[in-house]
C-alpha cells in the first residue's frame, strides 16, 4: 500500500533542502601574440571545467573554434563601433553577419555587450549613443529570427555609483542615470535581459583605505563584517556589498528584479602602482573565496539567488593594447590566472560542487522516508 503522505513529504523536503542554482562562473579570454592558439585554449577551458567565456575582442576565427563545445560565449562590440551602429542599422547587420550569423547556434552565443565601460572615458554625450546602438542590434537579431541572445552594455561600478555603502542608500550617478541607465533598465525589462556590470573590489579597496583587506578577500572572521545601519544587514564580503549596491540603485530607478551579470571581476597578481596588495597570494585568496561563495548558492542579502553569471578577468595576462578601454584599473597590471605555457598560477575549482550536496540531501530525505514508512507500517 502506498502512502501519499510519504510522497508529499519527499517533495516538500526536496524543495526545502535542495541547494539554490549555482551562479555560472566563466572567464574572460583575449588572444594576443605569444599565447597558445585558440584550439589549445578550448582544451584548457574544458580541462578546468569552465563552461562560459567572455570575448571582449571577438575575433570570428576564435568564435568558430568554440563551435560544438559546451562553452557559452559572451561577446562584446568595441566602443569604436557604437557610433556607426547607433546611426545606421546596416552597420549592426554587418557586425552580426561577421560575428554571429556564420556560427550561431553551433557556437553557443548567449550575450552581446554593446560597448564596455563607456562611461570610463568621461564623455556622457557619446555614451548616450549606446542605447540606440543596443536597439539596432536587438532589432537586427529579431529580423534574423534570433531571440535568445541577451543584448545590453557593460557599465563599470566605479563610474555609475554615487556610493557603495550602505547599499540601501546607493543610487546611480547623474547625469548618466537619466541619460543612459534608466532607458537601459526600461529596455532590459522589456526584453527580459540582464544588467551587465564590471565589479572590482580591488578598485573600491584602493579608493577606500578604511576597508579591511580581509573583507575584500572573502576572509571569514567573527568580526569581519560591515553593517548597513539602515536595514540591519551584515555584509561579510565587499563583493556582496557592491552587488547589493547595484541592486538597490536599480530598485530606486524602479527596476528591482532585473538579473545581474558581473561581466568583469578579479584581483591583480601585479600592479606597478601597488606592490603591497597586488600579489599572487591575494589574487588566489580573492578568486578562491569568490568561487567558493558563488558555489555555495547563498546569494546576497538583497537577492537570495545572487548574480546569474560572473566572469573572472582574465584567463591570460594580456598586453595593454589589447585591453585598452576594457577596464578602468590602469595599465601594466596582470590579472591572468594562467601562464602562457597553459599552467595555472593557482588552483581554482570551477566545477559545480552542487551534485555532491544533492546526493547528501537525497540520502537524508530517503532515511526520513524509511522512518516514516516504518512508523506507518507498525500502525
């Protein structure tokens, strides 16, 4: 005889105890002279169990190499093309015919960023061209019958926020808020897309010397927290604090439920202007702490599901020419997690540990059901 109570109990406990979906963790890859060929890079990524790659410099030959792999691609349109694409749909078509149409869906392209950190250049007027450019790329994709690729632009945290603490008081800076961010948020809501942001605790740590280094590096200590006195929320790391500042600012702008993708984050192994904190040991602590935190499924205090994707900057150290305009952290820094010979600088477990957790949950649930069944039979 079956017992409906057992099935109901099983489903209820499975829902309650199952871990939240883990954030997708990817890396940024920029090809440059002296680095391994793209075919070898794909092999490296697969061996590290990396399933998402961001290509800020999307060479069609590199995109082709990712065809028929399980690796999703996040492409970026160079800032120099924003103006022509915003003014002319034919420019949007040309870029898509070069970088998307020949490869999609064999290459699993999931997102396109129209420009990267455009506000870092300080010209809000030219950055205002981003919104029309986004619309032209989106409409062109729709005309081609492609509706699954997210379109947005990547904004830098330090260029858009008035304050990061407390997160509950965070707002977007003016005039960028009204000129760019609010129209962008309206578009993202309409198209069910995500907010792309480059988010570097290292940058905020350098700007705010009162921030403890351990708080920036995910170090777990009893008193290693900062409290938002308005909400009473305690933050255990700077990454969550910055993410929640973005979420709070979006809520102030009337869009609190838009998913967030962290398009860039990392910690430099070398900085010519900071030889104290920019070292391998700190990069290792930050990245290992970040991955562990994201894999835990805990999310942030303001968003339990957390961010949907995070891209570590970057796979290899690349030259300043290749990365010019992609990040606002200065030049001469080294962010790579791999050496040119393809060995890793330090161990990072990118693979999802959720399966082990799920097995443990199922064992607990099955033991509970056996106990319940035994009690029912004895009755």
